[in-house]
C-alpha cells in the first residue's frame, strides 16, 4: 500500500540518526581534537569544552613540533605534497593505460582476454606484503627504491585493476549500435572511440578515477617499504607523530584533517558524475 | 459466476507534491458470463482499475461489488478472483504443469481431476509438450500461455486477464483467441480483459470499455463502437487503419447537403439522406469534423481526388493512400487494387458512412445521416 | 551489374551457424525486404553488409567491388537501427549532420543537407532537441534522416518501425516507399512484420533456418509460397493446415474420410502424403459441402474470423469480410475453399507441389 504510518516514520528517523551518528562521530571528534592540545585531549573524563588552539596546524605547516622532550623537525607538508603527486600521477597513468584496455576487454573477444583481465584483478586480492618482498629486491637492483617513478609504478597495482574493471562495465553497457552508427556515418575506429565511446562512458571513468585516487591516497604499506622520508606520503608520514615522549594526538588529528581535504574536494567536484555514473550503469541503453 | 459492478470508483495517487487522479468516477456493470475489455493507451487508467478490482490497490472513492457482495475492502485472496499477469509471474521453482495446477492443489482437488484439467487446459493453449519444463527454460510466448492457463483453470467468480496475449506467437494468435473465447463462453466466465491492443479487444470482448485520461469514454459492443463512436476520441482510436478526419463546413438547403472540406474537396448529398432533426442541427452548427473510415472510401468515381502516395496489397486487403489538399487520405479495400504511385485517383463515400462530430465539443452529432 | 551482391555469405559464431551460403542481388533503387522471425540473423546480415562485423565466408560486393577490405566508413552505406542508436550527447541536428561532417562538407553544405533530410522526415521543429527529449516517433525519424543525409548508395534499415506505436507505424508504412524511392538508394529493409514486408518490398527474401527459403515479389510469396513455412509466415490469420494424402486420381485429398476435390490436377503426385493448406480468407460459407461447427466468432478489423471445427475434428479458421452474413457461435455451416488460396505441400519436404 502507498501510505506509511507515523510510527514507521518515527522508527525510520531514529534509525537514520543512529547511522549518521555512528559514521559522523569519528570525523567530528577528530575535527575537535585537531584544535586541542595533547593535555586537553588526554584529560579524563573527556570533554567537548576546551579552549581552541591552532598550534597543531602551525606545527604542521612550519615543520616545528614542540614536545615535552624538546623540539622535533617535521616534514608533513612534504608528505602531503608527496601524496598529492603520487596519487594524481598514478590515477592519470592508470586512466591512460586502463581506459583503452577496458574498452578492448569490453568490446573485443580475444585469446586469453578474460584470463588477462582476471589476472589484473587478482592483484587486488593478493596481500600487498606478498608482492612487496620480491618487489623491494627488484627495486633495489633497478635503482627504483625511493623514487617517484618506482612508487607510481607500484601504485598501478592499486589503480589499474580498479579502473579497468569499473570502466569495462560502463563500456559494456554502451550499445554497440551507437558505435556502429558512428562508424557507418563515416568515422574511423579511433574517431568513434574518442567522440562516442569516451564521452558516453565519462561518468563511469570519473567514478573509477575518483575511487582509484582514494585507494591510492590511503595506501600505506607500499610507500612504507619502498620509500624513505622525503618520498613518503601522509599515511606513512603520520608515523612521525609517535615520538619518544608520547603520541601527539593533536597533531595527528590536524594531519588527518589536512589529508582529508584533497580527497574531499575531489569527491565534491566529482559527485555529480558519480551519482550519474552509478545510476547510468544500472540502466541498459 | 457473478455480476461485477463498479460504482463511482475513483483512484487518486497522492505524493507529497501532487495528487494524480488516475481513474475518475468510473461506473461499469459486467454481466454474469460477459467478457468485457478495458481498452486504452498506457496511462489511461485501465491498469489502475484492474488493480483495484484485484485488490492490489485501494479504491479512493466508490464501491466494487461482485455477485452483490462488496469486495473493495477485502484482501485480494478473499475476492474469489483469478488473474493472468502481463509479466506472467509464474512460480520459478515449479514446472509449467505445477504452476497451472497450483490453485487446484490449494483447493485440495483430487489428483486425477487436477491432472485431467491441467491436461485439457494445456492442450487448448498448446503447451502440453512443455508441462514438465521450468518457466525459465521456455519462451516468453509459452510462459504467457502458461500464465493464462493458470488463471483460467481455476474456479473463480471473476477472471482478470492483463494483456494476456501480447507476447503470443503471431501464427497462434488467431486460433487461441477463438479457443479462449469459446472456453470463456462455455464456462460462462465473467471476464475482464485489460489491453492496449484493439485487435485483441475486438476479437474477444462482448463489450469494450474505452478509457482515456482516467475517464470512461464509451462502453459498447465492438460493432457499436465502430458504427456509432460517441466522440472523436473513440472514433479515431477504434478502427484499423484509423478513421480519416476532415474539418468541414456544412451548407444545406431543401434539396442538398454540401460539406465544404478544408483543402477544397466538396461532398454533396441529397437532403433526403439525412434526418430532419440532423438537418436542423447542422444549420445551427455548420462547423463540423467529418470522420470517414478507410473501408468506406471506395476507389473509382468520386469527389475526393488526389495523387496516389502508395498502394499496398497485404494479401487479404489493399491499402491505398492518396494526397488530398496536402494531406494523406487512406482507403482500404478487401480486393486487390493496383494503382501506380503518382497517378490520379478519385474516392467516393456514401452519406451513410459519414460520422459527423461537433468540432468544439468533439462529441458525435450523427452517424450515417441519423442523429447520434 | 547489381549495386549490392552477396555470394555464398556465411556467418557462424563458434559452432553455431547463423546463416549459410546466402546469395542475393539487389539493383540500384530496389527495395529488398529481408523477412524472418526473431533470431534468424537478419540484423547480423545487415551488420556484415555495413562492415561492422565480418563474415565467416563468402563475399559482399558493392557496385561490383569486393567490400571485404573496405572499412565501414568507406562503404557508402547508411543504416537505421531498431533501437535508433542516436548519439545521446548530440542534438538531433548534429546527429543528422554527422555523416556530412565526416565527409568534411562545408558548413553550408552540412546545414543544407540537415535541412533537406529534416524537411523530408518532418522533424524540422525538433532539430535542436537532444535525443532524450524526442518522442519515439521523432527518434525514429531522426535516425532515418541521419541514414539518408549523406545520400548513401546502400541504405540498410533494421526494423525501423519496430519501436514506434501502431498509428505511426501505419503512417510511416504509407510514407516510406516514396521517401526511399526519392533517395535512389538500394534498400535492404529488415522486418518481422509480414504486412510491412508486403507493403514496402519490390522483392522479399524470406530468411529461415539460415537460408533464403524464397526470394520473390510479394505477390509470388503470398500466392505461390515456396514452402509451407513461407505460407505460414505470411497472412493473418495464418494458413490452415491438415495432414492428408492425395487420392489416386490426383484430383482430391482425403479430409475426415471424405474426398475433397481440389481445383488443380496433381496426377503426378497421386497417393503422396501432403499437407493441405488453405488460407482463412479462401474459406467461405456455402450452401453445401463440408460441414463445420462454429466454435467462436472473433472480429478482426474489417473482417470476422470464425473458429470452426470441421468433420473429423479438423480445426480451422475462416476470415470473412464483415459485410458478409456472420453465423452465430454453435451453429453448423457448410464450407467452400477458393482455389487461389489452396495449396498442397509435400509432407516430407514442406515444398509446395505444382499441380
């Protein structure tokens, strides 16, 4: 029937509130922590009433961290820049390689095609450490350890399968008749790919790109093993806050807020595409 | 077997933003054993009406009675109604045979009788060869026939058939229409058939309820609908190919009635072929819309002249289209006609085949020279 | 030399053969309808000709030239798809313009070409709309305009009226022949509606079981079907059939134990098991002859179809003009069969016997 009772509405409201609190609480708490000193964070019982301070942010930006045991050098801003560089470069390269490959897997049946596609996906199942041990040896020999190139290369293990499999689905949902119509209208294969296939799969490509960016951004273990301080992203750099004189919760919180910002901005920007993309994929053209 | 009465039924769908009046003040009496078709294009309210009768939808206003008993407040299972769904809705884990026998089993009918009934039904619908198969492994047409069989095999006060033959194989359609009509008659099944296909409605129904915009336009036998459409909508909706429509101005005197058709054609008839009452009306309302069915236009000598656009023979009929005053007029004949595209052709129409509609209200004024 | 010719054209996917060794010639300006049920490979055939799919064997020649190595964009082919296949991110005008732009036509020529095609198909008023803003009828007309815009030598129409409503389908059926003739192209038109096939075709190629069963004019197909299968596909209601045998005199068949004389002489086939076929419109009511009970009366447009059970339980349909006197259900009538719609088919091969 098409009407809901007041009780139903009430229960629904309560449940939604619970879910929102559950998911939002950590973020709100971190946000509050980033404006507190370590002392006020660690006070018992905890309280939401405190005198806000920006000293955590100042410490991150200036690279001077004052602890009880004295002053420490930080290169958080370098870490942040590394994250931005590594993630965006990895996604761009994965898109350049992955989108045409996804198209090939979607449109053409070739020998071992399915096996290759599956092998690429299987990189996602393997525990990263399994890959890392031999890789770190190779990288040492090749001189790729602690280089951006080396890291971006390894990041393809994260980005490429994601982009390949998501975008492939979008290409498969495009009616081949539309491409055929464009060919018959007098355009070459490549023109059709550029003018028809790519624009029509764009929402999917945007969604896949964003997801790949988030996964790359959040990666920890690859950079931990294969990079040293000056090439490390924020995820690894955050370890520096665990100091001899204790864990700097305030600065960790500020660092987290800083590191959320790029992905957040990107997600906001791509949201339009994401929603459109996720719903477009469900409807067969 | 029972009479179904819908009395002043309304269906209003309310959302936060607006209310949609899907069915408006709908009155319908289906006699016991009668086959009635609800005919209309999508969104006309026929499906809402069917769902209210079946009990899948509440009535917003009005009452529905079956055999004198109000049923509109009962849950679907207690209404004594059998239904064939447009989407087949067969039970996937059961074979076609078990699907058909489902209601019989539930009614605890002896196994032998169940089998006999299912077999007879399956033979009628030509699915006796697939009774042991599962719905997913047979074609859409076969699933539709199974769904129809499952509804018809039951004992019910009322049979609801929702687009029951849309997916049927074209070669089977005509025979199955005949067999199903025969079956429904034989078992005096009170039946409501919902369809957008007038061919199906015409073939099966005793009476057709034509719906548009949630409103019942006309409720009459197929022959009556064709001969005496109540308004321009039913006139153009019923009939294949559709009626030719002309705007015309009437001029009449004691001897002749003349229709000046927009585009230049002039149709003249002796005044004696029109009833006196109609002549009076035509004087008062000289601006009319003329409807002429394609079968009423005969090739040969006549006042409607133009160039042949196409002449298409379909085996048992010929469709001729001519261009008259910038528009296309269609004539259909049972015989084979050979006309070259581009050649001149004249068409005639008898006064008895004219449908005259009021141009403003679009309701029928006259059919064949007699007031509607 | 024909504009389009297919020689032993075969297509299979793995072990599944779609069709095998098709031969067809189509002249300049001719409309050939490819008719067949769903899954017979009609669309695949068009794709092969368009060049977007490759044949397993055989050749396609366009204007005498083997098309095997010609890419789809260079074949001079226009195509309209069943699902319209409009470019969703371009306006109707840009859709129609796309083949002209591909030829690097000047802006003036593009504009003129779009305007001409749009006027012909009466869609001038929606040229600025995106495909999703168009009704199905307008989509279909836009797709046709796009196919016609570059004035192709060969026009491939894949069931273009399938997804439009009945009224529009009827109007387009009357309009299309003129439109197609004006284009001057050789037209291959795919449909599964026999009425459309008969109305539009110069010749119909009936595709069934991976073969062209008959390639002939609509008249030949309807009046002289090559096989029982073809006879069944054309006509609504479908042809009535009865399995029987030709009597020894070659002039009658056995129906329910009684001889039914047939108009033609089949002496050469005397005694042969046959399928007796009679079109419903060839069955008429008579004052004497075979008796039958009227089971149901179902009007069909301007005709009335009777479901009859004749002697011996033979179930058949009769289609009478509605001007005829129609008997009540339950009554008994006598039947006569007109020679023109009566055929005998070899029971073993399904082929029509020539009397």
